[in-house]
């Protein structure tokens, strides 16, 4: 998965733009630009992702955030 796809999945899973920027090493403005350009708000992670996959991504995001604290 490339950085844009991972950032999108994190955003759709509820991660804040600031945290996505920190995780990816990209600026907040870059993340906002991707969000707008690729219309992330028009999608939902639960529309086409099995529940187990959503839970796994949420757990991964929690672990990432804990490491940055």
C-alpha cells in the first residue's frame, strides 16, 4: 500500500489529519490536498471493507499513536 492509500485508510478510519501527517511524514496541507483532490469524504471505509479489516486498521492506528505519545 502506498502512502496516499494508507493515509486515506487512516482518514476513513477516523484518524485526524495532524496524526496522519505525523505518521506519514507529509505536511498537514499535503494530507488536506489529497483529501480534497481524491474526495475522501465521499467514501466510507465500511462500505467495502470487512469488519475484521476495519478493526485491524483501528488497532494499528492506536498502536501508532501510542508510539508517538
